[in-house]
């Protein structure tokens, strides 16, 4: 027995000595490479223009959103009134378009980070969006590109021909291409203009995200009011020409800033590196976890890498095996692995860990946006069956225009938060953003619960008023209009805007800062994929609730006539999901470990004479 133990101990000792010899040889090779290469791979100094580039980037974004939202906001009415489509057909086309455009951002982000870079992708996508909007405008301006006008009293209307639909869908296709490139790249491209290694640059990035959403909501407000008014009351041809013209201005503004932009180059497929780490970790799954990871793991980053150096973390330690050196692994003279499908670096492993740590926020974002979806759909139906007269006048606020109060709340709050609350909280907590990004998102999720509870209370009051007091009219295909003033709906829209300002902005900034630098566009696309996922989940919940409650004792919760339903119960159900989401998010936030980086773009673990490892210049992001 003792002989066997002795033999085992000798094997371990021999293996340790062999491994130590490998590391000594590798270290000597790396030192020789440094002496030989010298300064050949020194990175050129980047001239960050910061806020000087913002007029072009935010200007482009403002005009782009004015153009895109100006067309999309009223597209459902356009398809039913000009193309004579049935409601269900038009709604299906819009849902497919929105879902494809949001999920298409993942493809656009991949192509951007892998092949083209953000500048080229944005330039191409903005032009594609303009061509798409122009194609849709031509369907209204040229009589042969849309069906003949259908009189209101007509029971049958002639639908679009195959050629007319093909031309219309080509416009949709170009807009999907444009959205796939613009949405995941514009925020990352704007943040690229600030130096992330200086205090002023970090604060500039924080402010940029806030002001970006401020201009975004402003553009939506203008589109939902002025442009929609022209389309509905003046002319579709003129109303659709305005967004196309605004998109053309967006193209011009973007290219005007070409000479001062910081352009981060594409560095090849970042997903290949992710796949390599997973494959190698599976291959080496039988190896024992190293006791001293900094000494035991292979460390190398190619010269000129745009990714910041990452410190080793203990989370997802099973992936560390991908960076464990074995006698079968070989190293090139420049210090890189001879076969990256057999050996990965610590940096590669930590980049994959960054991605895995961030993914759970996507599920929280999907549930959070269920609240936003309700304000865009059933809250509008609430408005339809409320008294929308403005005071004692005969003017009625359009039901869809109540959504503007959500955007107005967001537009007002963002500058106040950025200029007053952040500096105050920064002095109080010492944190760069006043509070952490996860704290910011958690506050938004908490407000979403309050929003849904308020929505339920208001709906219960609206319904009770409609059933117990005289009504003020009748909404076609819906039911009686409650005498409750539509102004009672403003608090829930204002709270929804406040929640969105906390969570959505925090989420986008979180993805930008916590993803590896060469995957930031992919990180940005996750936000839009969450919107798409939330839309599909909302549709699924509506279908389930509708079918489940149809024969229940309480009656159908979501009938066409809200006075006969229990929309308040539906709001309370979504609020319950948000409570569970908040609990999930708080547990996740306690577990999450923020990415820690160094000041350079290449990782170096310095070995001292006594064999201990140190990693310097750590900065908490």
C-alpha cells in the first residue's frame, strides 16, 4: 500500500516538474519574442474626439429615428386604408416585420464585428434604410403601385396585385437590412468615440447613453404626432416623403463626420474564439482543476488585439481547463498556441466567461418589456374606451397619442438624472455612474411592478365607472365609452417611461461595457432580441389568457369590449411575473462579478523572481 502511494506521489512530482519545465520554456520564448519584435507591434495612438463627434452621430441617429419611426408608427393604418388589407393580414405583416428586424440585428452585429466594422456597417445600413423608406413612399405617390381607393361604404375592396405587394415588400426588406445594421451598431459606434481609459471618457460614455435615449424618445414623439398627423389628415404621399427626406439627411450628416470618427476595425469572428474555448474545455474535462490558475494556465494575446486585458475569475472554472497546458500542447515561436482547437489562452476563457455572465440579463429584459408592451397595446385600448375630450372642448386626444406621455416622461427624466442625480450620487457613493448598472436596472424593474399595479387600479375604476354611471359615447367594434377622463391613464404611462429610462438605458450600457470589445455590436443586438422575445411572449400570454378565461366564472379577461372583461386581472398577472422577475434579477445581481480590466489592450501576467504571479492596473468597469 505504501509502495503504491509512494509511486503515485512520484508520478505527481514528475508531472509537476514536467509542467513547470513547460512553463519555464514558454516564458523564455515569450521574452525572446518581446526582445525580437521590440516596438513593431506598438499600437498607434488613437485620437478620441469625444463630444466633438456627437453632433454627427446623435444628429444621424435623430434623423434616422424620425424617418424610420415616422413611417412605421402609422404603417398598420397605411396597409389597411391604402392597400385595402384586412386587419389580421396587416397585423401579421407588421409583426413579422418587427420580429425579423429585431432578430436580424444579431446577424448584422455578427457581420459588423467579424468583417466590416461599425463605420462601414452603419453607412451601408443607413443608405439601405433610406432606399427602403423611399420605396414605401413611392407606393403611395404612384397610383399604379397601390390598389384603387376603396369607398367607406363599399363591402368589398380590391386588394394589391402580386407586383404591388412585391414592390412594397422590397421596401420592407431594405428597411430590415437597414435596421439589422443600424440598431446594434449605432450605440457602440458612438461610445467608441470616447477614451474608455480616462475618467472624462468614462463619464462621456455614461452621458452619451443617456442623451442618446433622450434624442431617441424626442424623435418618437415628433413622429407620433406631427408626421402621423400629416399622413392621416393631409396626404400619404407627402406624409411618407417626409420620413424618406429625413433619412436622406441622416445619411448626409453621418458621412459629414467621417474624418473625425474613431473606427474600431473588425477583428474576425469572435464566435470562433467562443467555440474554441467550449470545445477545448470539453476535450480536457478529465483534467484536474489547477490549484494556482495564474501560474498554471496558458496566457497569450495576439499583438494589436482590441480587447482589454481581463483578470482571472473563479466563476465557470470548468472553462479554465481549456487553458491548461499538457505535454501534447505545442507553442509557436511567437508565444501563440500551435493549435487553438487544443489550447486556449486565459484571455479567451475570460472573454467567454464575460458572455456567459451577461446572458441571464436577457431573460430579465424579456420579462421587463412585457410591461412596456402592455402600454403600447392594451393601455391604448383603455384610452379608446375612456373620455378623451380635452377639458370642455370638442377636441379628442387620439388614443394612440397617450403613448407620448411615456416618452415625455422619459425625455424629461433623463437630463434630470444625468445632470442632477448622477453627480449627487457620485459624491455620495464614489461610483462613476452614481449607482451600479445592475442597481439601475433593478430600480426600473421595481418601478415596472408599480406601473402594472397602477394600470390595474385605473382599469378597475374605468370599468366600474362605465358599468355604474352614464357613458359618453360608443366605440365601434368595442363598446361603451366610460366617463372616466383619459387623464387618469397618464400616471401609468409616466411610470412606464420612468421604468424604461432606468432599465433600458442601463441594459444597453451594461451590454456595451461587459461584453468583450470585439463583441460589442453582438451585445447591442441582445437588447433588440429581448424586445422581439418580449413581443412574442406577450402574444403567447394573450392567447393563453384569452383561451383559458373564455369559459371561466369571471368571464373572458380580454374581450373586444373591455367593459365586459377583466383587464385589471391581466395587469395583476403580469405584475406577478414582474415580482418573480425582480427576485430572479436580485439573486443574479448578487452573484454577478463585474468585468475587471487593465489599462492596455493586451493581457500580461507578470511573473516575479519568487514564482508568484501578479496582475497590475486593474480597473473596475
